[in-house]
C-alpha cells in the first residue's frame, strides 16, 4: 500500500512541476513571437528555477503521501479515476479522522 501512495504522490509532484514548466514555455513562446521581452522571460525562468521548483519540492518532501494525494486531487493534478479504490478508502478514512 505504501508503494501505491508513494507512486501517486510522485506522480502528483511531477504534474505540479510540469504545470509550472508549462508557464515558462508560454513565456518562451511569447518571446519567440516578439510579444514579450527577454527580461520578462529571464525573470520567469529565474523564479521557476530558484523559487517555485524548490517550493514544490519542499512541499512534497514534507507532506505525508496521502496528504500529497489529497492536495493533488483538490488541485486537479490527479483524478479519482487514477486513484485505486483501496487508496481512496485510506483517504476517506483520514478525512473522517480529522472531521
């Protein structure tokens, strides 16, 4: 079970990082189309490399895998169809314990 939780948490981490990388790609595309200045692109890239990616890594490093999965579901990074039923039951149980 722990392996399933870790795999889903890693998938959520990769998707969140990819989401942020896609923002940088949009700025690259705008720069290529001459709709953005180089300095804007540089600032976006710098922020991703120096801040955002570190923040995402720290977040997933500190969260329990089940909490990372719950967060990813709430943000739409994972869908319930991707989460096996036994993992969904664990998530439901942890929510019940809190409420």
